[in-house]
């Protein structure tokens, strides 16, 4: 909102439009105009007391003018939850017009009063609301107040808060305005920290070259103590953003060796280094540093850093498949995030971490509940980076849970956030989740199915990103019938995970099952046996901390048994795997196991085949897994059975809805249906949503299948 109003203010030049907006106030009277100008300079809802200070009028005169302006429809006045009454313009453009037409010297005086008033009541320092921060900064730069060192520090603090609220462009404009004023003899020199914050704002806006230049300015000032630590942390993060993780680790390690670092400063460097090590293949050392940082933070009473340490430890244990330990650290982080020093984004991250751990220990359904809470918290805190991360986790969970339409919405949100925030290292993972979902639904993308013998450099070196991107390529390669290519890619990615660090979760949940599936598709039982042996060892290691491990192992054994035509073992293992997968919420994988169990019973000529195949068919139809749906339908036809019908009487839809449904089944678009039936496209879309709900379908492309299974509905 503030960003938009700033651009409007620049574009709105004096002229007929501005005059039309301001004239009504001028006609009401000078007192009303003075109050209107004061409210416009306050740049938001304001109390009578604040307006009186800025307008330099008695409170009674302000109340009288506000009442008149409200009677003329210019203002709105309403009480707030704090039992205060606030007034604001009904049409925000009036405030912009008033600011543009106020004489310059008087405008500066009004802004000076606003700035001094905020400094006097402490809100210039204490406020964390990003809109208020931007209003305070605007008052500083529009006034004639000298920018003292204290005010410069306050401006940098405001910019830092704007960055934390993902207002990167606003922070950049604020700091660049400060730099422009730095040459003024009425302005104090900018502290090095200003260039550090500017570097972060530029980096998060995707302008890495400019960010590097700003950081060079901060470094040239030879900062010490806390500022030096901020500089090194920023240098490390900039290095990570361009893929130079080893350089980032070196910067932080050198910083920890400096003797001028006090306890709190050393603590910040330690936690930053620990997080990098955990994310980049040295979990043991990262955990050790995190534990050390937590103990030091606890002694110093630094709840914020202690919470950060717990969250980093949680990540390391989740990656390792040790969900119970991860959950313990998340619970402690949740307690820590309730403290004023660590609330907001830390609470969102702690809730998301809890959801991740519950995925593995309690089931996906319960984990999704926690993740949705985390996403809401991140949005409230305007922490869009965490909102992107929770969107990815929700997409991943919904894919496994069989909620593929919801998963598509979360992947779209993650891609949109990562693109708009220039999160170049997170964007590949968001896109890979979308690509994987499309492959599971049967939509082949030649780019994702292209020949890849090993992980690519642009995949980023974060293990979650590498594993997720690999699986997306594998799904498309398998859909294209390139099982050998898929197996080689899985094997190359596995080699990246086989090192001293613990990455057991990705191995168990994604990579080793993919290795077995691709090996079986190649009809290579030896390669599959190697993957199964490793999967068995890891399943024994993680035990009940990763509930899906043993069902995946059962299913892998069933796949290899199918290669060897041991159909009795296939029937036993796959049926048990399907039951266990369903229990923990891995619905589409459970359907895969049911389909294999059904195939085994077909080969054994057992009457149980239809039961297992129908179970798989219903799940595939519900989630929209077209390739798998077709395969199960063929097996049902092989045993002389039919796919389960949808028990929907023809009276469940109206005559108009049947017309629309039949047209959609023929492949017509909403626009074509609307033209043929002489109705609006919006009406067609509304009916389409109702049709899907009444037929118990989840996506439009399932309508044609429904009519094939219910031919009588065509009549």
C-alpha cells in the first residue's frame, strides 16, 4: 500500500485533478484545510491529539474541524480496540493531493512536527509496523530537521525492520535517500551498518552486483565488533547467493578467530556458521556449534539466538530422519518464540518445523495442520521467505497425501513468492515440485525429461533442493520411458548424499525408492538389490522416527519380487505396505502398493485382485493420476471386471449442468461451451465447480473418464 501511494504521489502533479480534490476542503474553511493538511502529513489514521500537535491547533478546534469534514464525506472516524478514536481520509488520493499542494516551507514544518512528535513518544524507535516505519522515514526526509547520528541510526534501524518484513524496495529507497543526504553539512555520516543493510536489500531484490558494491563500502570502513560481524555475515550470505558456499564458510571461520569479538558478536557468527554447515554437508560439526551457541545464548539471556540455534538443530535432525529429536527442539523453539525478542518469524519457523517432524512421527494429515498454521503466522509477520518455505512444505505434503489440487495451489504460490523475491536458490525447488506434480498427473515436459547423467550446478548445493529436483527429473524420464537415464541420475544424486553427514530422510523417502523403481523398470534386480540393502539398513537405523521407512522397504521388496515372478511374496508385502502407508497418510504411494498387490493376485488368479485394484483405482481417480489410472483399468479389464462406477444418479445434475459436463468431456473449453449454449463464461465456470463436487471429481480432465465409466449418462 505504501509503495503504491509513493508512486502515485510522484505521478500526481498539480493540475485540474489535484484542484478538484483539494477545493472542497478550501471551501469548508481554513481550519478544516489546516486539519486536513496535518492528517495528510501524518500519512495514516491519526488521533485528535496527534493532529492537534501537527496542526498546532487546540484539540477542541481539531475535533470541530474533523466533525465538519466527516459531515462533508471527506473523512471517516472510528474507535479502535485501544479505545482511541482515529480519523482517516475516505479517498486516499485527497491526502496525496494535499501533500502536493501544501506550500513547501509549511510542508517541511508539518513534517518536522511529525518527526519530533514520534521521537518524543518513542514510536520512531519502538514501532515494528512496516507501514508506520515508512511514514516515519518520510517525515524525516520531508522535514528540515538535521540528520544527527541518533537519527541516522534510527533510519538504519527502520530500514532493517523493512527488510525483515520483506519490504526490500522501501528499505532501499530509504537508505539511498540517506546516502543522498550524507553529503549535507546538516547530516551525520552514514554508519557502515547502513551499507550492510542496503547490501541485504539489494541482494534480496536480485541485484547482486550492486549489493557487492554496497558491501565493499561497508568493508572499507574497517568496522569492528558487532558491525564487523554484520559485515561478515552479509559477505557470507552474498557468497552463498552466488553458489560460493565454501567461501562463505571461510569468511565466518576467519571472523571467529578475531580477538575483538565479544560474546554476543561471537555468538551471532557461530550460529550463522553452524547453519551453513548443517545445510552443506557437515552436520556433525554444525550440530556441535549449534549446541555451543545455544548454551552461550542461554547464559547471556539471548532468547532470540537460542531459538535460532534450536531451529537449526531441528533442521539437522529432520534431514537425518531423527524426527523425535527434531520435535523436541521445535517445542523448545516454540517456547522461545513466545518471548518478545524472538516472536514473529521465529514462531512461524518453529510451527513449520513442528509440522515437518509430525509428518514423520504422527502422519502427514496432522503435519499439514501445523504447516498451515505456520504459513498463516508467516503471512501475518510479513516474512515472505518463510511463507515460501512453508508453501514448499505444504506442496510436498499435499502431493504425498493425495491432495494434488491443493498441492498445485501451494506450488504456484511458492513459485510466485520465489520469483518476486528473487530467491534464486529456492526457486528451482519450487519449480521442481510443480514439475513433479505434473509428471505424476501424466503431463510430460520434454525439458524435465531431457538427458541428464548427473545433478546440475544450477540445482544449488542444498540437499533438499538437489533431492527434490532429481525426483522431478526422474518422474518425467520414467513417464517418457527412459528408465536407464532416470536410474543413472538417481545413482549420481545418491553419491552426493553418501558422505559423513546424515541425510537419511531424503535417502529413505525419495532417492532409494526411486533407485529401486528405476532399476525394476530396467529389469535389473542386482541394482535394485543394492538399493534395497541400503534402504533396509537406514530403515533399521531410523526406526519409528520415520514411520514411512518400513512400508517403503516392504514395497521395494515387493517390486523386486515381481521381477522374479514371486507373486505370493509380492501380494503379501505390497498389501501390507499399502495398509501401513495409508495409516501414515502417504495416499498415492499406498495406491501404488494396492495396484501391485492387485496385479499379484491377478497373476495368482485370486479373487482378491478386484478388491485391491478397485482401491487403487478410486485413489488414482480422486487425485488425477492418469497414467496409473489407465494401467489399473487395463488390469481390471484383464480379469473381466469393470472400473468401479461413481454411484451418482442422473438426477444429481441439472439439465444445464449435464450439457456443460458432456461438452467438457468432449474437450471443449469454457469459452467454447459458453458460446455454444449462449451463456456467460462465468456461468460455465460456476457450473463446472458444482459439477466436479457433485460427481465427486477433483479436476476437469476426470470428466471424460467419468462418462466412459457411466455411458448411460451420455443419453
